[in-house]
C-alpha cells in the first residue's frame, strides 16, 4: 500500500484548509481546517445538519468550495485538472451510506466494475482480485448474489469490497453503521479496524454513532453548525469541555424543540389550537 | 406585482430547463462515439443493446396496437365523410400521408414517452438518491457515458424502427377497414399506397422520430438527474418527465410540420 517513497506514518494525506460553503444565506461550512494523517482512522462526528456530508462531498471533489482548498496526496483537488482529479480519485475508495451498488450487476460484477472500467487487466486477474476483496470483507460466498438479495450489513461489506477494488491508499466511509443493528454494526467496525491493521490504509469515517466512533477512531473531529469545534485523540476528546461536545457525548436533547413540542401538545390537548 | 413575479419566475424556470437540456444534450452527444459498436467500448454497446430491448422492443406491441386502432379510426371517420362526395378513393391517400407525415412518428413518440421517459427518470433518479451516480464519479467513471449515452443511442436506433413499424400497422389498418367495408382488393390497395408514398414524407417521418427520441431521452434523463432528497422525489420526477416530454414532443411536432409546410414541401407530389 505504501507505494509513494515519501510515505511515512504521520504526514497529512488529506488536508482541508479554510473550506467554506453556503447554500443561499445558510452557512454550511465555515473555514474548516482538518488533516488526516497517513495510517490513522479519523472519525468525523457531527449531528444531522452539522455539515459533515457537505464536507465529505468536498473531499471527494463532488462539490467545489466557495473558499479554501482540499489537498489529497499533494494535489489540490479544488483547482486541479479533470485528469488529475481522476488520478487522485483512483487512490481513494469510498463506501457510500446507501452502499450505492448497481442493482443490475451481481456483487462480484459490482466489485469488478472499477477494475473493468479503469484498468486493462485480464479477465482472469480481475476475477482473482474480486475474489480476494470479497474474502477480505467476509463475503466470499456471496459473489453471485444481486444487491437486492443482500442484507443491509452484507450490502455495506460489498460496498467496502468495491471501494477496495483498486487498492486505494485512502478509504472513506459515509455513515458505515447507519441503518444496521448493533451486532452487524459492530462487525463493520471490526472490518474497518482489520483493514487498517492489515493494509495500513488511511481511513476517514463520517458518522454520528458515538459508540462506533470510539471503538474505531485514532482521532475524532467534531463538526457543529459548519464549524470544527474539536479535533483530538479520542482519549482527550472525551474530556473536552465544549458544551456542544458534552451535549453530544451525554446524548442530551436540544432544549428548545422539546419545550416547543410540549407546549404544542398541552395546548392541543386543551383544544385551544385545533386548527392545526 | 405578485403576478409579474410569478410570470417571471415561471419564465426563468423554463429558460433554466432549456439551458440544462442543451448542456446535457451536448455532453451526451460528445460521448456517443464511445457507445458505438466498433470504435467505442464493448460494454457500452452491450448496455445500449439492453436499452434497445427496454426502450424499443418492449414498446413494439403497444405502439403497434395504438397505430392499428388509429389507422382504423382514421379510415372509418374519413370514409364516412368522403363517401358523401364520392371520394372514397382518397381514404387511402389520407391514411398513407397522415401516417407517414404525422401519426406514425407521433403515436410512437407518445407511447415511448409514456413508457420510457418515466422509466428512465425513475431509474436515474433512484441512482441519484442511492448515490450510485456519485459513486460512479468518485470511481472516475463518467456517469454521462455510463448511463445516459447508451440510452440515447438506443433510442436513436429504435425509435425510427418503431416509427416505420407503427406506420405500416396504421396503413394496414386502413386496408382492413376498406377490405371489410367495400371489399377492396389487397393488390389495388397496395398500388394506391405505393402511389401515395413519397420519399420526402418518409424522410420527414424519420427526422421527426429522431427529434422525438432526443426529446424523450433527454427530458427523462434530466428529470432523473435533478432528483434531490428521498424516494418521493423520484415519483415527482417521473410525472414531470412524462408530462414534459409529451408536451415537448407535440410542440416540436407542430414546429416541424409548420416548417415542412412553409418550405412548400407538402404540395409537390
């Protein structure tokens, strides 16, 4: 996996500098600075609407920031050419939240798709590679199934296998445990740790699941209202006193909406507000 | 003031639609060579063939039956009127010219837009929602080349074929009516048909079917690509795709026919 000569643990692989973005008047990202170091698992935590999906879109080059830059492996993807972007993307594997498998292709063909599209490998080599990737994610006997026949956890594993098809140095997970039961989610966490241990991959995980974050992370970054409020090793992160982080860690609800709902319910039950 | 605002807003949306369609059209056209059988990629051609079956072959029964019915109706209605002038012979001309110039391409386009515009926008809309389009981009595979171009090529090939077949169905329906109502001989009917068919009309029919194919595919794809949010947005997009493509097909038909007549191509026989 370490094919670039200068590669050593600790230097930033992904480096986000001053990235800002707004939709209309709403500021979604506000001068975000974040580094992902080689060989680490960085978990990007944030509630819904915190801007973490938008940040991910920028890291993948699917959106251009209003200000700031995203540098991956030394290439600024916000200003590089299309072919450079393509070269950088080849070094990144992405497992999307909804797995994003192609339903018309079998699992094996899904994993083979990037190999067939982007390389000139012989079909026998592709078959072997696909099989190895499927073994790595624990799906060696599901290659001939189609995505709709898979369970949620299997679909995520298949997505990981496809993300790994081109032997990327960076793996990105968007909400790996969303929609999975705790046991399957834990299995996926184990898979992420296994990939880091055995392939030395740099892994960025975007999630809102605390438990999973603390199980897999080397460092945790937290986004709140488009701002990065903390980036820390996970041990220090638990001791952070930022009120929003405390709220997140202690799973406290936002006060305002609950009060509003209570007020609404009491007035509704009293019958004074029946026109709703 | 409010009215003015609304009119302006609606106009802006239309202009945006037109712009987005043009952009998408050119980006797909640029990728069409990649789909062609020999010079392009084999996998794209294979998916284009799959699309031909989905867009063309499976629409055949429906557009064929629609053309048969319309041909029968046209012959029936016109015969009852023309008989009063003793001009029943013109029924053949009416059916032939009506179908080659107008009804063949139009009926085919309407049946394909009902079946395929919705199917395409639903398929692509679902790909957007489940991040498959994003996945393609991140993998470095151009989604335009991967999904849109094969569909467009398939429609460009199958729609003219379907149009020819449904025109034949319509003309055959005219024969069926005349054979039953006035014992017309097939040989005489075919002779009359051969006299009525003009190469220029056939060319016009094929050009129309290509234009309709373009409209149906690109409206369907654009509505699919525009899906934002969850699965319910896919439903909206399929409705919009059918409504817009049907509407645009008829408007384009009017414009095309107007040009045809203004150029005086209709009178020279």
